[in-house]
């Protein structure tokens, strides 16, 4: 039986999702509980492996089990044993062919920034503080340049090991908030540190140190040295996982079909 688990967590005190040899991770917390219940090791498979300090409003993982336990009892058992910075929001039974990673059609991230005369200790770990005055209109104009299918080699960590760095973005925008701004980005998938590099670049645009017209040239150059900064992890949230085509279509309409067609042409 394959079990799908929807979770939310505050990533401030985790070394990330993926299990490490030493240190506290989200995967470690769940596999410890499942091992106690099964009397053996049970591996979980996530939709995304968030980095150290990154939060998740919505994250999923699945695992296989021979235990005949109601979904409500799975949820109760996990939440009873979990620390206060993780919570299981839903548990369901899925087809054994379903896979959290390979059946994920898209993800949405939100990066939260607050701006004020001084740091707010109550925002520490939850939002990134930027005291500078920024041109949000220019930042939004630059953000929209990333929509579509592009090679994001120049906008990800040099440690990224995947062969193809071509990704499709359906949404990329700056939204002003009462405290500062959010950067919202939705795509078919993301590379290591990609969202944080995009944010760092957009902040440089807001300061007037980079420009909207730089985007096509930087994408074409595929050179990470041209975009040397990475925004802190603390403001980043994995906000939504898309498993259904209808959800993507409802949010982004015909743009999905257009960008997928271009993506196939570029493969």
C-alpha cells in the first residue's frame, strides 16, 4: 500500500529536507517515526528537497507500507510524535504507480522580504530583511522576463549536478506587501538555489545595479559568475505542489500549453 502525506513545516531549525549523516532534517523526523511503527527502516520519497532554513507551506512525500492503518490514524500517530515545527495536514492512499517526484507537474515558491528602518527580531528566520529602497516596478518588469522556457545555468548553484538546466516558468512576479514585497514563482521544476539566485538578481535590479535588459544576455551567457549573489534561505517558502493538469490550467490557462510546446521543441 502506498501512502501519500501532505505536510507543512518551519525550516528554520532544519538542515533541509534530505537526511544527513549528522543534524536535524525533515526526512529524519519521519523515518524515525515510521521505523518505530514498522520495526524496520522505511524510506520516504518527497516532491521536493528543500534546503537548510527553507520552509514549506505545502510539501508531500510518499512511502510504502504493509500496515493496515486508517489514514486518520496515520495522521494522528505522526502528529503525536512530531516536533512543533512540523505538522501533517493530510494523509491519503494512492495508486502504487504514483510517485511524489515524477508525478509532480509543477511547484510554486514564495520569497518574503520585509523592509523597515531596523531589523525585527520577530521576523528572524521567517522573512529576509532588506533596508534599501528598491524600485519594485523595475524588479517586476525584470521578473517577467524569466517566464517561459530557458536554460537557467547562470541562475543556479554551480554545484547543480543535473545534466539539463532547462526549466519552464509559468509565473514570475513581484508583489508589494505592507511590509515589503514577495517574489512568487511557479515552474515545471527548479534547480539548486535557483529561486534564491533569481531573488538576489531582482534585488540588484531594484537597487539599480542590474537592469531589465540584462536578463536575455545573462540567460544566453549561462555563466553563474555574472550573477554572483544568492539570497538568504530564511525568506523562501515552498508554497504549492501541482499534481493535476487541471490545477495548472486553472491558474495559468493556455500559457501552460504554449510553454510546454516550446519546451518540447528545445529538448
